[in-house]
């Protein structure tokens, strides 16, 4: 046991960057929280946000719609925009990423020669479920097999994208391995043949620098649950501004109408972007809750978060190597996002014991124990978590 792992309380140290305040995240006082890839720690400011929603509903009633609620999808999207390299007015907020992807898919037809949807078998299941459903509309869905369970086979993926391709849903970071995909190469190939890329940035936004404009992404989707520390119910959809005016989504609701409060009968007159991609009534309480996390991430800066993440994940990998544990995550810093997946025998049972000992992680079949330090975690917490993991594995032998 080294000096760091011998610290009396791994929660007692603080990250070195001035804007990072562990006190902003109350759960850090109760456990070693290393599961931000699944649910980021709640900022104390989110409580104030939800209370502000409750106060407005309680005291202003229906008047709250005209006093800010109706515009919150746009204003919260604009708060997120600089974090992911998007311009103001290009993001609409939704219940989750599945809804956002469904809206994108509904913008296109699948009854002509260009009807192919290409994605890999390493995508998050919801992406595959959703687009498999488009077969009923005539889509030709092609699932490209991955390389080793950790990485995609980029050459195979690029070869599958051709003049018949209409959409390429692509996760910037794979959820099982934390592998960072070569989104630029995929976008460039798609654009050469006239296809569009839907970039899923759920496992990237807030921990890996993302510049949607520089990448030339046509669409991007994600949610606030993870590294953005914004909680559930605040998914988002980015549409490339020059592309947006030509799109007419079929999956729409009254909030996408140019004059929603005129309550006109069909056909819809689309609003300008980003509202033209809205569905129904906005999820106002989730939008209130999400703002605190966005503000903290923006204040620290994703570049700073990324540098700290690489140091902490490297520390995890070194611990795992010293213990003889298999790591199902890229070793190369340029390929690894914010998670280290450690594979040990009886991984699910070991995970449950880690949680019982207040080391909060999770487990995925076919991958292993997922451990994800964020900007608010310390080196001491990494050492403590790996000491506990080693102890549990040794006791089960």
C-alpha cells in the first residue's frame, strides 16, 4: 500500500483546480463515487433549480409558461451549446436521446434507392433497437461487426457507407469500452457519398472535448445524466444550422409549430430551428435541474476535465495492471474516454460487494466493472477503490 492509498479517508482530499469544489456534490461525503458514466453526482445547485421550478408552479401557476417555462428548451440548449462546440439556437431539448434520434430518423424517407442505415454492433442498444425499427418503413439496416469487443473496425465501417446510405448513427465514445471512435473519418466518408451522420455524444459530452462545428456533424444527440451532471429527463438534439431549414420531421408535436398557441389544424407549419424539432410540452423540471451541472462543467472547462480524467484513468489502469486484472479499455490515452473497465472473475458479484462497501461503480455483461472518475474525484479515491477491489477478489479465491 503506497502513501496515497494509506490516507485515512479517501474523501478528505480535494482536486487541485480552483474551480473544482467537492462541496458542490454532497454525495461525495458519503461514499467513493466512481460511476459518473452512468449517473453523474448531483450538484447542490440542482436542488435550488428544482425548488425554483416548484416555487414558480406554486406561486405563478399557468403564468409561468409565459414567464420563462416555454422558452427553457432554447435557453437551456444555449447553455449547453458552448460545451459541445455548437452555435446558439442549434439545440432542442427532449426527454431522452431515443426521442431525439427518432425525430432525426423521421426527417427522411426510406422508399427510394438511398435507404441504407449503417451502424456497428458496438453501439448502445437503444440506437440499434430504434433504427432496426425503421425496416418497416423500407430502410436497409446494416450492422457492421466490431473488431475485438473494444474497438470498431474502421475500414469495415467506412466500406459499408456508400451512395445508398442515408444515415450513419455513430457513438463518439463506445459505452462498453470507452473507446473514442474516429468520428471525423466517418463524417468525411458519409459526406462524400451524400449520407448524414448522427453523432451520439452521450458518453463524451462533459469529459471529452467535443466541437460539433469543427467535426461537421450533421446531427448530435445525448443526455445530461452522465458527465454533464444534469440528471435524467434532459436529452438534447443538435442539428447543423445550414441543414435544419430543409428538414421536415414527421415525429413532431405542437411545440414544433410556428404558432403553437394558434392551435391550427394540420398540416403543420414548422417553426424555425431549433423549435421545429420539438415534440410536445417541454420537460420543465428536468430543464431546471440540468442547468447547475452545465454551469459547473462550463466554468471548469472540458479541456481541464479531460486532463484530470486522463490522469485518474491512467492511475486506475496502473493499479489494475499491478494486480493482474484484465482491462477492457484502450490503453492509449488518445483512444480512451472517461471510463476504465476492469474484468475480474465473478464481476457482477464483486461489483455488488464494492457497492456494499460504499465504492459506487457498475457492471456490464461482456465488459466488466466500469469505473469512472470525474473532475470531482481524487487520486486517494482511486487508490482506495482499487485497494477494496483487490481485497474482494483475494477473499473470493
